[in-house]
């Protein structure tokens, strides 16, 4: 479950960097794939004149995502006491809903996103530059908002440390490099396996954010049961050990969760994983997402 930094110390720098960096790589690659598809389509359609509007939309989306992250994270940090707990709890629950929806949506949409983006760009080109900009903005912004909300919940565990943000930026930078190499055909990635495994990781992280949100609302007096412990292994759990920092920093485990936290964590993981691995009916698509740069228009 999720610690408050005040409860059990801040996870190690390496743990913070790894956890947030992995989030950055996954989310950054999702955005990179979207950009590659749009850029490749414009180049192969001999519409390089529209590239500037795509990049303007991409950078506008990045600016919006940054503004959302800083507004929520640093805006709520000025609030103290029980009010801060309630706000943090509500924000965490909202983040879990949005992240869950995006993870489950990507599971299905990955098979058809290439064809949908290309069709959308073809329509946008016929409308004008603003439509092209808007398509790129919303396509990238959709992924970016998920990242911002996920990181707000993840960073709550670090006592105001900047290392999660640094790890995220490093992960996004790595994703950008990988996206360029993919576009140039220098490397290949099995995207089905990549999004499958990282999707499971995000579900576990979201479960921890859900648990944190419940704990925060219990502390704020909105939910009952703060004193009802499911178990307490604080005496035998060394939070400063390597396993303690990994458990707290990546999987957001705490040694004294409430019953409501444990029940919510287990139910969330079971239900969302069942939906995530549920077989889907294949539907015809214009082209696979795994090779966006090689697709023909």
C-alpha cells in the first residue's frame, strides 16, 4: 500500500528513479508511437508542410501536461491538515479511475490506433492547420494526462522529493530516443509484450494509489476504519532495507494497512487484471501499431 513520507521514511533515490523512470518509458513510448504514426503519414503523403502543426500540437500538449502536474502536486502541497488529506484522497481516486480507463483502453485500441490516427489525419488535412494541430494535441495529451495523474499519486510517497520527477523525465527522454530509433528502423520492439507487462505494472501502481487515497480519506474522517488494521508487521519490516525501499517505493506497500485498504487493493487488482487479460475479438485494422514508421499510406 502507499506510505505517507511521514509514516515510514522516504524510499531510496534509486527506487524513486526506477519506478518513475519505468512509468516515463512506457508512457513516453505510447506518445512516441502516436507521433511516429502522424509524422510518417504526413511524409509519405507528401504533406511535410503540415509537420509544423503536428509538432506545435505535440509541444502544446506537453506544456498542458506539465501545467496539470505542477498545479495538482504543488498546489495541494500548500494545503495542510485534514483538508490536505481529503484533497489528496479525492485526487488519488480520480487518478485511479482515469489511469484504469486508459490502461484498459490501450489494451484494445493498440490494435487499431494506427489506422484511426491515419484516418483522422487525412480528415484533418482537408479541414486545415488548426484541425491538424488539434489532432496531435489531443492524441498526445490523452496519454500525457494519464502520466501526470499517475505521477501525482506516485510522488505522494516521497515527501516532496524531486527524484520521481527526474526519473520520469529520464524515462521520457529514453522513450524519445527509442522512438527515433524505431522510426529509423534501427531497433524493433515487441509492443504487444511491452504494453502487456508494463500494463500490469501500472495496474499494481494504481492499486497502491487507490489504497493511499482510501487511507488519506480515512485520516481526513471521510471514510471510517482508520483504526481497523488488517495486519501490522512494522516490528519485523525494515523500511530502510533494500526490500523495504523496493516494496515502498515501487509497489507502495506499507506494513500496517487498514482493512479497507487491503480489501480495496485486492479487489482492484483482481477485477482490473481480469479485464486486462480478458480475450478480445480481433477486428480488422488498417495496419499494426508495432511498425508505424514502415506503414504505407
